[in-house]
C-alpha cells in the first residue's frame, strides 16, 4: 500500500524481580518477566509469589519464626532470558532492586553473559514500587508512542495493538527505541523516584544488614519512631518522631511536599497486612495533593521486603506521572 511502511525494529522484553511489588495484573498486561526471590522460614525455602504470600510471611514473623531471604540464582535469570528470546525478543532490559540491598542484580549480570540475545542489566538503586514504576515505564517506553486516539495501549497485546493501528491506516510507524534507550529510560525513572517508610521495629533491618547498628539504635534506645528513606540505593534514617501516628502523618506530609515539586505525580502506598490503613493514607494523600496527583496505587509489600522490614511496614513512593 502506498505510504505504508512496516518498521522492523528489535523488540525489547522487560524482566524484573519480585521485589518490584507490581500491581496485580501489571506484569501480565505488559509481558514483563518476573524472577522471584526466595524466603526461608524456619529452614524451609519458599519461592515468593509461588508458595508464600505476604500474609503468610506476616503470620510467621508474628510467631517469631526465623526468616531470611535469598537472591535468585543466575540460572533463574537465564531461564527468563531464554523465554523472552523464544518469544521473539531481540533485546532484553533487566531492571532490579538496589545492588546495595541484594546480590540479585549481580546474578542477573552473570546470566546476561550467556543470554542468546543482548541483555541490558539495570541496577535501579531502588526497591518496591520505586523499582516498579521504573519497570512499568520501561515497558511502556519500549512499545513506542501510542497511536493518536489510543492514549494507553489496550490490555491485550500493547505492542501488537499499537503497531496494528498504524498499519491499518497506512501510516508510517514511529521507530521503536533500542534496548539501550529503554534501559536508560528505566534508570532515569528510578533515579527520580522517592520513597519513605516506617516499621514497628528496626531489628529486622539491622539483623539483615540493611541498616547500621547505630542507626537502628536510634529507635531502640530513644524510643523514637524513625522515618526511613532510600538514598542512592541505601536505607537511611532521615527523621525521628515520638509516636506511630505522628510518623504516619509525617510520611504523608513528606510525600505531599514531594508531589508539590512535580508538575504531575503518581504515588504508591505499600503495606504489610494493613490494607485499610494503607487505603486511608492513599486517600489522605490524594486529598492533600489535589490535581497534581494523577494516580495512586495501594500495593501489599512483597514477602521479601516484608522479611527485612518486619511487621508494621508502611511506605509511600512518589514518581513523575
């Protein structure tokens, strides 16, 4: 057909790990491969999202079970890369939680060396939906700009649907981004995202080596409720307040102030077994932020994150919309 051109560009598949805590159904909609981490409860190994839920882990933590986590082996990433290549991907972008919190990204790098297609491994320096937003945005970016009357690709096959729109109208398809461009986009989104969280006790973070002993002692010795953040891939205590209610209020205030600095933002509220409280925080956040907040998701924390944070976990993540 005159004026019609099918642009043959390398397709880019997205892979991440289970700590991204993606909203239900998001991985399936965008064809994102999710490699699960392991959680060991009283010596029994479980695969996150397969035979262990956050609720089951909360029960174990409340019963004072001995809990630890384990990164996926390189073979798990190799299998994910093989599946993506077999599905037609010519490049893969593999985005993972901070290398300072886990060896997961290193396992991905080792697997990438033997992948049948090029793999761009990204250390997001983030976790939870700070990682999840980067993963989702990378997936959206990889399919190119949506057709003019399709602001968002439909649930079934976003890549095929977008391509079909252009072809059906005999119009030139815009070029798809390369794997390197998709990787850089995901890295930039993760770098601009902020997260704050609080927990009932800092003991779990201290025992897991994710927080220094002096920092953990702040909450233990002084009886204060610390508010934590993730800075350049590391967990830091940024403020201390007297009560948990005051800490929750401060969590919302920090997020609202961050939203006000952005033209339009989106947010995610994470919790562990506190769905109603998380929904309340999301509502308070939406009311305070007004039109600047385009989207708010409420997501239960992944079991791996819950294992390190412990009971009482509440977190707010803010990213550009």
